C-alpha cells in the first residue's frame, strides 16, 4: 500500500470517528486515529486507538480521547497488538514515539474550558507525526496547534484535498 493510500485509509477512519460525535453549536466534531509502527518501520501499521470529540466524560477532545484509550492498553496487549518479537512487554512510552496521529482537524492549542490543549498532550506523548485534514478555523479561538507540534519536533503533514470534508464533519450542528 502506498503512503498516499495509507494516509487516505486512516484519515477516512478519523472522519468516521468525527461522524460519531454528538454535534454542539459551541464546539467542533473531530475524529482521531492513532496508528503505530513498532518495533520496525517495515512492519504493517496497527490502529492503536481511536477517539472523537466528547466521546468520554469531561468535555474531551478527539486526540485526548484516543490517547486516554491507548493508555488503558496493558503492556501484554500492546505486545500482542504490535506483534512484538519474543512478545516482550511493551509500554505505551515505548510505542508512542513510533505512532502517527491522524486527525480531521488541527489539534487545539488553547481550550476555552481551561482544560489542557491536545497539541500539548501530543507533544508530551512524544508522537512521531501528526497528519491533519484541515486547520482549525478561528470560530472559537486562534489555533496554533500545528506550530506547537512543529516547534516541539513533531512532524506535521497537511493532507491536502480533504479540507471541505473535514470541515463539514467538524461544523455539524453549527
């Protein structure tokens, strides 16, 4: 599978996640998929976790939800999921630096609720790359999530050609 086909596959999964989101007029509907390649870059990628806005209690965002769900995986589960050689236990800290984040909208850099921004959570998780369907419009805040990620050494890839579809999913209920 080419990298373009792979990107399309995982962004489509993220859009499917965004469609699960309960619309609200004061927030976007965003979907996220965490895709890990571990222990070798040549091994097939594996969906580590998915998430969408407001999926979990507490005014949560898609990226935060996907990370929270990944954190619930036990080391033995991670080893099996990622087909680790010799099935040695893996920790999430072992896996996240080999993880790509596919998100329908740029991770937030500020939250009006006062909760931690998703860009900060992704930086703290030390993910490898963040592939984004559309930048966050200035509807609610001025977002600088991609800049925060880049400044922290996370590779950011804008998946061109999906902006309208990702924005339509995000603005459901507006």
